[in-house]
C-alpha cells in the first residue's frame, strides 16, 4: 500500500455446519479486531454462506470456542460488515 490508505482486514469463512470449529474462527478473530478498533469485515464463501439461513448459527459451536450465536452478536455490536 502507498501512503495512508487503510483497508479493512477481510476474514474469509468457507466452512459452515460441515466444520463448526473452522466456521467459528473468522468470527472469533473479527471480534478480537473489533475490540482492538481494527477495521475489518467477514466474507462468507462456499459452505459458510449457508450460515445466513435462519436458525442455523444456533447449531454451530466450535470446539473450545464460544457458540457462533454469541460471536455473531459481538460482530453486530462492533458493526463489522458480513458479506455473502
């Protein structure tokens, strides 16, 4: 990058219910960035795009991580954009 062009970090998710732990990671790191006031966004690709279906995130809970529902609420609180 040249000058002071600051572009947001993009965390890419490509797993959904097929791998709850990997599905959770982009949301986890994005909430960390949000709490550090780092500009970021999340992109849902492939299987991860299914996470926007109503109620589906309630079934996703990665091993050793908070439930995806809890992380999505934090993503909303930090106003982190999510793209599908």
